[in-house]
C-alpha cells in the first residue's frame, strides 16, 4: 500500500504538469533562439548584398553599414568571466531578498512585474504576428524616445500589460505561471552559451550554488534560505499604495503576490498539494540544450568533419552517431527531473534540482561528444568555419 501511494505521488498531476511544461518551454525557447539567429543571419546577408550593389568596400567602411548590422543583434552571449561570477551574483541577490525582503518587497514586486511583462510580450509576439498576418504592414509606429514598433509588437505589449494587471488584482497562480513561462522562453531564446567550456563552468558553479543554499544555508541562518525566498509572498503594490492613501478597505482586500520566480502546479488529486520548480532549473539547463541545438544545426549545414584522432568505434555502438546532441540532452534533462522528483519523495524535503539536472544533461553530452569526436571543437570553437580538404581519403 505504501509503495502504491509513493508511486502515485510521483505521477501526480502536479508532477506531470511540471515535467511537461518545463520540457516544452526548453524545446520552444531553443527553437525560437535558433530561428532568431537564422533570421539575423539572413538580414545580414541581405544587407551585405545591398551594400555591394550600392557602393564599394571602401565606402562601406566610411559609412559604417557593416557595423550597423552587427549592432542590431539582440542576442546576449555569456563570457567565461560572466559564467564564473554568476553564482556569486545569484548568491548576493538571494541574500538581499532574504534579509531585506520586508523593506524592499514593493521594489521587488514592481521590477518583477515589469520584467515579466516584457518577457511575456516576447512570448506572445509570434501569435500576434500570425493573427495580424492578413493585414500585415512593414510600417512601424513611433513612440518617441521609446522607439518604433510594429503592430504585432504593440498588440503583444498591450496583451502582456493586461495580463500583468489582472495578476496584480487577483494574484492567481495560473497568471503567475504564465509570466514565469514568458521569462523562461525569453532567457533561453535571447541568451547564448558560446561553447561547452563556458557551459560547464556555468552549470557546475550554479550546481554548487544550488546545493549550498538548499542544504547548508539552514546551518548559518536557521532556515532554508532558498525555500524561504521562493515561497515568501510579497505585499500587493495596490494594497501598499491604498494603505498610504488611507483606503484601508482596498488595501486589506488586495491579495498578496507570489513573485513569478517559479512555476507552481496544484494537484488535482490531493487538495492543498502543489509541485514547485524554480525558473533557474528550467533556464540554466535550457541554455545548454539551446547551445547543442545550434551546434546540431550548424554541423548539419556545414557538414563538419570529426576530429582525425578520434578512436574508431565498434559497430555495436555506432548508433550514437544517429542521435543528435539535443535529443541526448533532452532525455538527460527528463531523467534528471525524474530523479529529483523521486529524491524529494524519498527524503520528504526540498531538493536542489540542479544537483540532478546538471549531471544528467552535461554528463551524457560530454560522453557523446567524445565518442563522436566533437569534444575538442565544442569545448572551445564550436562554430568556426571548416574548409573541406582538396583530396579526401577513401
């Protein structure tokens, strides 16, 4: 009977929702990033062709057309230094939220709402572009110093603003999850890892950060800092403003807000039970999967050769060559999430998800890269241009 209850808790609707949504967010964010990168390359090629027709290369250097095309790139690439400093910065931010949450909760709520609104508009943009396709126009509307925007971007921003307003008024968990999903997709799509070296440094550093603040913070602060910050609700900005204006009826009725730094899914079977997963447990492995998806695509288009010194593989394990890095890492992410869920049920305590996600995603990836002969290239310069030799060995 106990075994049945344990198994049913693992496959609870809240757990299944967490699995499905997190994997869908990673897949969608990765392909969205790949699509943005390809569109940017096509625009750069078109501009180069137009520049070749209009003027000579010397004139281009004077007018700065090439530098202008590079400046339009919206992608942010993480450097080695940033990857090493990110766990430290995350720890400082976590401590600030833990120690000064009461005095700064209004600032946290407003900043989070603004970021979530922008990210959710990014999530809604493809849908708005599809809906407005029949009346599509390339004309942009100017909003002064804010910039120029298309009709689809304006519609996505308006819808996102309405969602944030409804979330502030109601504090509903579903709207909080929607805003969190927007943050996940935006970060995965717009932030890139340049190589496997940076990916490894980042994930291992965040693994240590996650383990320390979940397992050992209670020895220093008499409470689990990570869980405390993740589950602590913030005062509603409307309620705070209403109390300052002596509108106590409005202020007391305003619901407290759970900030969208996590995804929460209530259980349909057990009332009051819910499953929670931090956005970092989706975004950070998602950045790795986005990187390997870009490498899979680049390797396919460029027909990159494997390293010459790779060990000849037996026929029995050559099926690895038919599996892409993205497929391997995605399966590893699922297994890591499953292991984390089982561990939380066994120990009946919060678990640092990255403790399981990082080994299950990074470990098989490194092994497969070694077997395929791509490890050296992926470690330093995965996207460098390769020239085919004039004569090939048969």
